[in-house]
C-alpha cells in the first residue's frame, strides 16, 4: 500500500479500496488519507451520572487520547465519524464539552465529517466552533457509501455502492479448550457491507446478527485477527 503497516493492523480490500483494520477500533483508507470511526457516544458517562447512575469519569478523555494516537500515527488529513458522535443531549456536560473542545484545538488541520446517527438526531449537532461538517447519509467516498445503519437483514439492491457503517457495535464470542470464554469487539466484512466496532469504550454490544458471507476480524491484545 505504499507505506509501512503498523504492528497489529490488518490489510483488506473494500469495494476495490485498500483498507486497514486498526486495533484502536478504527479503519484507515490510505488512498483517501481518511480515518473512519463509528459510535463514539461522547458524553455517555456524563449522561449516566446526570441520571444518578454511578459510573467512572474520564471515559471520553481516554477515547480522545486513543483517537489522537491513531490520527498521529496515520497522518490522516480527514476523519469521518459514522454516526452516534453523541450519546444524548444530557451528555453535553460543560466538562465534557471543554475536554472535546481542547482535543479539537490540538488537531486543527484535520477535516472532520460526521454522518448523523440515531443518537445524534436527539442529541443535536456538535458546536459550530468545532468545525465538524454534519451529513445525513449516505456520504459517498470512492466506491463506498458511508452510513450509520448499514443494511443488516438482506443485502442492498444490486448496483448500489458498498456500505460502510456502524450502529451495531459488533462483538464475537470465542471459546477455548479450557472452557475459557471471550467476548471481543470485531469488524464485520460482508459481500455488500462492512460494520465497524464501536469506538467508544463505554458502549454495549450484541446487536449484530451474522449474515451469509460475513467475515469477522476480532480485536485482541492490540491486534486485529481474522476469526473463522
């Protein structure tokens, strides 16, 4: 692909587009200089605390630090969020807003686009000062159609672009010979659509229903691994 591959990444092809699955739960399109993530759910912990549910703080800051790491490693010129940037309107806490604003100020040269997700429609768009372009999907990029909710039950109609989305927070369950059980976030790559794992660490999972032809790539110990 013309540049060295970092340890733990996995190279694949999506709709004739070279792509890399990153262990940070992101997808890198080197031909476009674009990094893609899905389901950040900024402010989710703050929303829980506003509802008097005790959860740890600092989750948004930790996710932003991980996002900075992968932006700097790839040298991405563009970041596209495939929906659910926000968790809810209650999560727009002053402290959370200040943390995100400071992060955005550290990456002023990165163009950021967002495909609105179901949570974003209730939480609202980010502040204009953050310079994030917001779109109703699909957002075209090369041979891809970027969406929040990819086609899950039944493939898109023939002739439609290959879909790349999130929303489903895919995980895969693995069993070992000693009755070990692991539940790992994963990428799902099918014949007509691919699904990214949720980027936000404080998210649930389990909404993905495997479809015929799906391939799964689990994230384990900072490495992306194909799973049969």
